[in-house]
C-alpha cells in the first residue's frame, strides 16, 4: 500500500510521539499516595470527598502502598522522627514519580521553627510543587495536581528524574 | 486566681500519692509534668520541680502536688504501680526534662526520637536546635518482655511480628504499633508515638499569650476553635476576668459546633475504615457545610484562630443565624441517614460489639476522659461536673455507654452530636446583644480608628503587640471539656506577657497509651476499628 498517499488512510491514523501518548495517559491517571500526618491531611480528606472530588481530575485512586503510587502527596508536618519513614516511602515508589508538598509545614516547616520539625521536606526528597497555606484550601490542592499534570506533559517519559538530588538522609 | 499546689518532699511522694488515691479518693491521675527553674526570676530550692495533677472520684476536686527534685539523675519514685496513666506521663517528663523515675518499668523516650540527645524542654536547650534521625527503632525492647510474660517464643510456632504504621491508612500517619500475631489474633502489642511531635510546649515559651492561639488550633485540628477557647479560658481564669454574656454564647455556639465536627470526622473515618463508605459521604459532607459557616465567620475553614484572650476577633456576621440553622439541618440529615444504614446493620453490630472492652475501672486507671470514658459507663463530663459558661442552664443530657466496647465509643459520639445540636439551638434562641469582649485596654486591642487617630490608642496597640497581655504571676491548671475529653492547660506565669511554661493535658495521649493493651486478644481488623473509635488526634497526642 502506498502510505505516501495520506488520503488513503483518511482519519484512521494520527502521528504523534511516544512521549505525548504516554504522558497523555499518565496525566489523567495519577495514583496518589497520601502521606498525611496532620491538619493538612484533613483538608486532603475534603479534597477527596464529594464536594471537591479529585476524581474529576483522574487522581482519585488513593493508594496506601508506595509500590502502587506515582504521586506522593505530603500533607502535614514532618518531624525529624518521621523523616526517615517519609524517605523510605519515597524510595519505595517506582519511577516515574512526582511529589507535592502540601502546606506551610511540608514546604518549609511552617511556623514550627523548632527542635523537632524538619524545615521542609525538600531537605530529604525532591519536591515538584509546593502549595502555600496552613492548611491550603482543597482548591489549592487540586491546583497542585493540575500543575503536576501540566509539568509531566513536558517531560521525557522514559527518563528517570531527579538523579542529581541528594538529600540530608541520603548517605545515611 | 492560681490554684495552690501542695508541696511535698520527694521522699514521701509515693506514700502521699498512695494515700491520696486510696484514702482520699483521688482516683484519676490527670497529668505529670515538670518545671525547669533555671531562668526563674525568684529563687527556688532546686532546679527541677515535678507537678502531679489528680482528680477526685467525684470529678469535682483537683489536687496538685509539687515535688522538688534534688538531683534529676537520681529522680523520684515512679508512681506507675499506682496508676497506669503514670507510665507514659513519666516517660514524657523523662524525655522532655531528663528527670529519672526510680522503678519505672521502661523509662525511655516517648515523643522525641531515639537518637535525640538532650532534653528539649530544659531552659538551656535552644529551641531551634534540631537533630536528624536516620533510623526508626525496632521496638523489640518492648515486645520481648511482653512475649516472655505470656510464655511465647518468637522462634517457635506460628508467631509473627508485624508493624502497623506509622505510614498505614488506618494509623493516621503518625501511630506505630508493633503487633505479635498468632494467625489473625494479636497476642502482644507495643505502640510508639511522637511522629507528630512539633514542639508546642517549647514554642509557647517564646510567644506571647495571643500568639499561642494559632498553635492551639493545631492541637486537635478537627475541632480547632475548641482548643482556642480552652486556652483562652484558662488564661482568663488566671487573670480573673469573665467575658460578657454575648461573648460566652458565641463561644458555646462555635465550641459545640466544633465538637460536632470532631465527632463527624471521627465517625466518618471510622466507618470508612470498616468499609462503610456511603457513611463517609453522609457524615463528611455536612462537615463541609459547617466549614462554610466557620470560614464565613472566621476567615478560615480549619484553623480558625477566632478567639483572643478576653474575647474574640469580631462579632457574628449579619445573617449568621439562618446560615447556622441551615448547617444544623444538614448535619441532622447526615446523622439520620447514616444511622439508618448502620443502626440495625448486622455487619456493623457484629464487628463492633464486645470488641476492645474497657471496663469503668480500667478506663479510670488509664485516665480516659470524654466520650471514651463515658462509653465505659462513667458519668463524667466537665460540663456537668464543674459547669462553666452557664452550661447548667441548658437542657441537654450526658450520653453514657454501658459496655465500653468499640460500639459504645462510636454510638456515644453519635448521640453526643445530637446533644450538642440541642445546645446550639437553645443558644441561638437565647443569645443576648451587647459586647463580646472584656472592656479592658490592657487586654483587648483598641479600635483601629483610635490607633490611627490618636497617640494614646497607638501606644496602647503598640504595647499590646510588643509585650502582650500580662498575666499575673502564678501557676494554674485549667480544664475544659473538649471533643475528645478533658483538655487541660497547666500554665506557669512569671508576670510577663509570655508564659514561663505551658503544659497541655491532652486527652488523646492517655487514650493511645492504653491502646496496645486493649487490642490484645482481638484481631488485626478489630484493632483498626478500635483505633478509629478512640479518635486519636495526633496533633494533641504528640503536640
Ligand atoms: S501547614 Fe498548617 S495546617 Fe498544614 S500541617 Fe502544618 S500546621 Fe497543620
């Protein structure tokens, strides 16, 4: 068959890149692992409940096993005691994976500038989107998910991200 | 009006407290804490003092003992043989202050991690000095003696040790329980907390009283306003001031509303854990309606920071009544629909009844308070035992369980919501007009017009911001019936605008201490529901 005659195939074929196809699929099927520890996690519950309903954005399949998830949502204060657990969860997630820091605490330690609170999870794991608020409203959490979706569309789908990242707990 | 503590010698501590318990009837050990006198302006005999807070079996009288600790490395006698609740309370004092307790069964850290060095609540520990933790502890130091006591051997038979949490959907992200299983049955368990320890008490020591209010929001974040009220009320009691009637009514209304929200979240999540997802929607959605009301009123959905010492930020808005009534109707609907699905549901009843039974005697020994204690059949509610804010003038009932199982703990909460709705409806009818804040410019910020319009107002504003509300010298324990039980604040003031020390008496801390004991002999799936029914809120448990 002479494929140079595009007319023959009509609309049965579209040409695109592998990246575009795979990312298109990934975008609407993010599986979040919610690492919820504190007040922010309560607002995440609202995000998942019917009024805000994150399933509208394809991210409602909440997983509690890191092996099943590709989006780590850290909602709440992370203490130094919690930090190695968070790192372990992150390490257990298969590539590709993205991380959202929900709220002031996860992003910077928030107003807990003290002996027990990690001053931002980016000290130990790489973060893709930070959400401001204490706690952020559910709309802001949804916005962060949309941000991840926009971001991942521009990525190479087979590339492992964040190979350069070195966190405070990495050589331990 | 500070309450007076009885000072006793450390040598007679055990004897005195035994006497208080057995002869005087002080059967509830509410809390133990310590004071570090290092920076104190007045001289004191020793650097550390211990504070024991007890409550009488009639639930009215509070007794406070103070003990000077001559040498913290030697410490004092442990009272954990007298009260189960003393076990973890003493561990916390050891962790935070480094005071030893002689004959304690297992004195080790409880809030801070195992690699932590030093004792953070000592005055010479710098607040921002964080310490990285690289490893979790294996908890076998607690598990092994438990197994030995039960004549079990890890290497023989089908015994299996499994870790539940802290990253586990039903453990709220912050509670870790190591369980030894024989098949599906838990034969021994050890719980570890502290994953959400965020230094509330230390932070209090370098913020003034009104700056602490936002921190209190985050103790029990499911009923944030209630924590605001409890803290503000304690400080007001220390200063001997009372709010005008309207202010009190507003506190009752928003306080009871947050009790309802707290219970809604507890039940919604608990039922979700057992697979009753429809209940989650019915119970959780009216909560969002309540948040709409709160955000219209306070500007925030969850962390409201609505209260101030001596009152609150502003009055109710125009049209609040219609909004609130609408919320109440929706809550009513959610409760009714949810109960329709579960009240006569065989699965619900079979899975909850006679699970993790806590008898009245045990509950008191563990120092349970709030709905968890009432579920065990103990009629104790501060709104009845020691009414404040005129609760005695409202028509509502105390809800009490009979068995003390998971079922009772959940059903008590269902009924308590109805009682709170009753209170709110009466309060809406009765709320008077008038002022909401105390009329005292040393406490309440002046109106903006006078701050911008005159030097006196500006100075007044300036002083309140820089120095804060000054609280008379003294020590005080204030208790409040919060959603989860008795929320107490033990405050030491040196007369300045910043507290010398604040200790929270968190209900959840004592509930979780009992958890590993009450899940024994039940199955893993039961333990998950037990945890849900205790409504452990990590923010107040770990502080
Ligand atoms: S950011 Fe605020 S709301 Fe979120 S966990 Fe921290 S203190 Fe709580």
